[in-house]
C-alpha cells in the first residue's frame, strides 16, 4: 500500500545504513521506490499542548521490496517476514520530545524532553490491496519507555487524479513512558500549584488520518495530510493537559515530492 504521508523525522545515519545492508536473497516482485521532497508541518508544540507551531520538514521514502524501507513517515523497517498477506520484521523510529522554547508559560516549571529513538518489531496483515491492519511494539534504546501502536489503513477509490487514504491509529504506553510525557513530580507540582500525577500504563492516543496525493507530473506531486487525535486515559487526565493543554491534538502537513 503506497503511503504519501509526511511526518518530521531526523534519524541517525546508522539507521539508514542498516536498511541498505544485505538481508538475504529475497525475491522482489515490486519495483523499488525512491522519493524526496520538502514541506511544512503544523503540529502541537508538545504532546498534549493546545498551541501549535509550524516548521519546515524534509521528506524521504526508500522502499526496497523484500528487504525493507526507510522513510520520514514510518522510520526504518527491515522485513523478516514477507508472505503474500503477512509482513513483519524490525522497526525503528524517532520520537519527538518537547523543547524548552515550546513550553511557553510552563518553561522552567516542567522539564524539557530530548528526542529518543525507539527500536522494536512490527507485524502487518494485508487483507486486500486496499486495506492493511497491523501494529508495532517498540522500546527506547536509551530509556525505559515502551510503546504499542495498532492501526488500520484503507486506500480510498481515486477521484480523478487524486489518490486518497484514511487511517485509524491507537497508541498505548507503559508507565515510564506515560510518566515521562504526562506525569507531574512533586517539584513540578509545587511550581504549577497542581496535584502530582503519576499515570500508569494504558491507552494514550486515538487518531483519524486523511491523506491526499495530487500528481503534478510523471515524477512529481503534492501531498496533504490531516490528523485529528484525542488523548486517552492517564494522558488525557493529566493536569498538564486538562489545565494547560488540550485532549484534542491536530496536525496538518503539506509537501512537494519528487519520485525517481
């Protein structure tokens, strides 16, 4: 299933090098894909924030059938299971934190969080050529956070030249990850005059995504992505969200791409 979504991602060169490493003699029936581009994304300033910021982002998509892929959307995927319907293997991704500059009135009261890289596995079932369901499970390579995501993607019938898709996502975190993003320790509670908050493991976010791709020539096109998300469970109930943020998380992306 082709996906033209755009998400900011600056993975270490090591991950890209891993993708290109020979993974065995696997027959490739689909053509390889290489696409580059650039765009703008407007997204919450930090997980749970009510305000947004915009920034330029790069786009890169490399797909090597039977081996894996590397993209600014899905991160790194190395295929170890490549059946007619089931796909699975190693999954690596880059996770945004929250910068001091984006905290606004919370600056100096709650900690900024550096980005992290997650590594784990994924499994996907292709029900039809238009519908995929799957999930990935990852863990911080330099922390205690663990993350689960389940998703379903559907390529809608094209409208003329327009290619469309919708996706549903559900995400969950273990207790260390939930507390890292949404917890409030005693020191921060005093600074905020808010109760301390230590959420446990559980649901964190559910989102609905709409993707649109408009070809502009044989090799170029414009992609638009709209995502509506709602925080769940201990994330939604955090005073950081209820007092200073929003359960509703919106993001929009627009990119121009060139396919080789």
